[in-house]
C-alpha cells in the first residue's frame, strides 16, 4: 500500500478519539507511513486532554463531535468525510497499521463491501477484559444464527469499507453498540463482509479504555434485540409464538385430561390460562407475518431508491 497511489481511488482513514493523547500521534504516524496519500481524520469526541492538538501536530484533519458516544462519531464520519474507500480504526494503538493493506485488499478488488479486522485469533492476555471474549461470543452466536452468517468478531473497530456502505447504511446508535449495528445492517442488506485476521494489542501505558463491561454489554444486547425485531420480525415473533404455544399446551393438558375422563373441568383458571396463551401465540405468529410482509416491501423500496441514485 506504500507504492504510487496517484491513480488510486481516494482513501480516508477515520480515527474516533476520546482522551487519547498518549497514543493518537503514533496512530496517525503509523497509518501515514502505510497510506502516504490517504487523508487522515481524527474525530475528537469531547476530549479533555491534548488529543486534538497532538493530532493536528502530526498532520491529521481534526473534526470535533460534541455529542459524546462512538455511535455519534461514526454518524458524523459518514456525514462529513468524502472519499471512495474508508479505513476506520481506534485511536488507542491496539490495531496494527501494517495490516491495513490486507484489510483494504478485498474492498479495493471489489470482493467485499466491508472487511473487518477480526481480533480473536491473535491477542495478548490483557487485550480483553475477562468477560469481553464471552460477550463477543454471545453476540456473535446470536447474529450468526439469526442472520445465517459465519462471522468470528462482531465488535472490532478496525474496518475497511467502500462508499456503498456509507450510502446505504443508516447509523442511529449512540455508543459502542454501533459496531453491532453496522454488522447487522450489512447482513440485512446483503452486502458482502469478509474478515481479515489481525493481531490485537494491549493498550499502551497511559491509555485507558472507555468501555464499561456491563452497561455497554447490555446496550449491545438490547440493540441486537431491536435490530432483530425490526429486520427479522417473523423469526423473533415466531419464536415467541412457539414458546407461548408450548406453554399453552402444557397448561392445557390437565384441564383437557379432566374433561376427557369426567366430562367436567375443575381447574378453570388453568383452562383460561391455556386459552390465553394459545391466543397470544396465534397473535404473535400473525403479527410476525404482517411485519415480515411490510419489512419485505420496505426493503424493495429501499433497493429501488438506491438504483435511482445511480
């Protein structure tokens, strides 16, 4: 990637930062060495230290985002940076700049719309907090099952993608759940994702993680539920319908057995409960069908609008 790029498409490196004065200069320099003709943007997200000043000293364009949260930063990136291809990385120096060529290769070749730097194959002992690998695995398993994917790292912040992604993917998340949102949107709109295995380093001395394990983990799971409900309503409401159906059958067995044997039902509350569960099951199933039909129609309209823009 360090060769003559005069005829190459425009590439932008996007670096979200919140209080990363200890590392942002090195990150800018490392990516400048790998992509000398790329435009490097540091998005200063409410930093209280010298992050913005140091980024400017190292030749990066600095854009301030006053709304605190990584989702807001990525929304601002998509709105304010014009390029043909994009590389997104963190400002904490945990992602290797010398792997950016491998990350960009499938996107530049047209073999993928987004390449993700998957971190879970090679990382240092202290790179992740104890629950982070388990949390990533839980979210990965849910997404792979719901959307029929085979991804290994959902939450990586090291990504390369084409302009098509920016034109088609809306960002509404405010925090760290934005990576999950990006992944789900690409899967839903049938854009191609490939993973490139990259090493993941421990944060250097003086750099502090802003991720809160339980709060942000809950937000990721809640975002995933909302995205699945919106994009896969038949799957979500159909699953709820099956659970209610099974509970209704179990609740209904004793009253039905009583009626068959004695022609009389003594457990009236249980019979009412069983009836209610069966009705709720049917309601959830038909709600899923209706939302699925509406969702499919919206997807068709979205594809038509995209084609008209070309």
